[in-house]
C-alpha cells in the first residue's frame, strides 16, 4: 500500500504531467528562463508559497517552506534551462521553440520540485526549513555559482537534487558516493603557420598539417603522460581553418574539453598540454597558443547523506530500488553547491523501453516516462523531511 506521501504525490500526477508538458513545449536557454521562472512563481503562489525576489541574473529563485518549529535548513535543487538542439519527436508536447528543447530533463526537475513544494506545503515538517532552489543555466553558464553568490545557500546545512537518468528503469534510482561527475574545462588551441599556394608547400608553413599532429599528440598526454588509473578525457570538438582546396591554411583554431576528477591532475593539465602543443608546432616551424577556461569542478557526493536518501527510496519506491552507480565524465554544476555544504545528486530512473523512452540525455529524441514525476516529487519531499527529522544538528 502507498504511503500517505506517495498517495498525495499520485493524486498530484495530472498536475505534474500538465506542468512538465507546458515547460517541455516552452523551453528556454541558459539565463533566458524568464517564462519558466514566471511559471514556477505562479505555481508556488497558487500553493500559498512565497518565492524570493529574482536572483542569479534574474531567472533564479528560491522558496523556503517553514516547519512548525525552528530548526536547520535543508535545500532541494532543480535546474530550469533547455538545450540548443532541435527536438525530433512526434509527441503532442513537442517543443514549440525551433532549435531549443528540454533534452536533459530539466523540465521534469522543475516540475518535481514544484511538486515537492506542494507536498511539503500540505504537510509541513515538524521542525526546520526546506528551501527549494530553482536555478538557471546548468547547461551553460554555471547558474549554481551565481545562485550561491546571491545567497541561495545561506543557512543551508545540506542539499539534495535528482537528475533524470534514461539508463535506469522508472521506479529505480542510482547513487554515487564521493566523486560522481567530472570537472569540465574548455580549451582553445590556435596554430599559426604561414599561408601560400597549395602546390608549393616548401614555401609556407601548413597550419592544417601541424594541427593534425597536435590533435594526435595531445592524446599521448592522456595515454602516455598520465596515470592510467586516474580518469582523464581530452576531446577536440571543433577544428576550423583554411580558405580553399588549393591554398595552404595560415592558421587553424581548435576547441575542446578536458575532463578530470583529481584536483591535482586538473591543475597539471594546462602545462602538460602546452608543452606538447608548443613542441609539435615548433618542430614544424609553426607557433601555437593554448587558452584554458576552467569550468565546472568535479561533483563530490557526501556519503553522510546516503542513508536518508536510501531510506526515502525504500519508503517511496520499495526496498532494493537504489543501486550504486559508477561516476561519469559528464559535468554537472551541482558541484558548486556540494563544494559549500554536504550535497548529494542522485539519478532518477525514467527509462521505459516498451514506451520508447531509452534515448540518452542530449539526444534529439530523448524523452522520459512521466510515471517518474510523482515518484521524484515524493522522493524529494520525503528526503527533506527525513533529513530534518534526523537532524540533531
Ligand atoms: Zn545536460
Ligand atoms: Zn542536466
């Protein structure tokens, strides 16, 4: 039999589905979530909940639900932004915005957090406070860092979040204790040679030929210069240069990403890459520069938050529904919260192969089983309540 909380969440299902489909049809990119934030404010107001003034550039907001007695504050986080990808779907709720779509499930995250607010408003915690964080710009722009700058974590003692996971069947969850998501840093490499006629290579310095060697040589930094037991990915994602098939390109620009877990390795990577890039360029009479833009740090989940989460999964979904999962090299800006206070981001199963919900995140055909919405809302509300009840802090 359902717990009262899950029964409440199931009763909320039609609302949750309607909210998620509305958000899915009206996706907004990072830091452009005006309509999304307005929608969240309206829903919270309808529940009798008061939202904060706009924060994090104008589209972020928080909402604190006060328990009967004073006590510590636990936070729950949702991200609200969509991706610059054209959705490929025949669903009636397909994105109405050309080239923009919720293909990372942030529409579901936003929906489930409003749902958790509804459940908590109906039955307030006995003691302490729950702060709902609706943040902009997870995909690009580190919205979490700006939420923190604007005080979203003030007085917060712990934070939980869910991310939908198309690898995990609906009705199940996954957790990773310790390092869970990699740090992601952007690199830009500029190779400069000397242009000329394609038929007289000896009179120029071919930046395309040099760039090709740079691309292969930096993979040696991964396979030969770095400890094989430490995760490391270097990917060159773009390469641009040249004007015509019969002209030697004077310069080539490449951009890419470096993914790491260890802070020491992360710090060492710019110098390791630079050494190889400079030497390869010099060997062929070219020059090269490397720019590194440090992005999201690694997300490290705090093991002390696992028992409450596991207990919530057992209460909402049943025993044996949470699996330990391996870390991934994908990045997540929840990392910023987890640097400040004990944090845990868990994976919520949304896979249902029979219904065709099995495409990976960021895929043009990604979609999710909406049965996950009431489960996620109940899970968030339950873990907040459970954490507060257990808090002798
Ligand atoms: Zn994403
Ligand atoms: Zn995401």
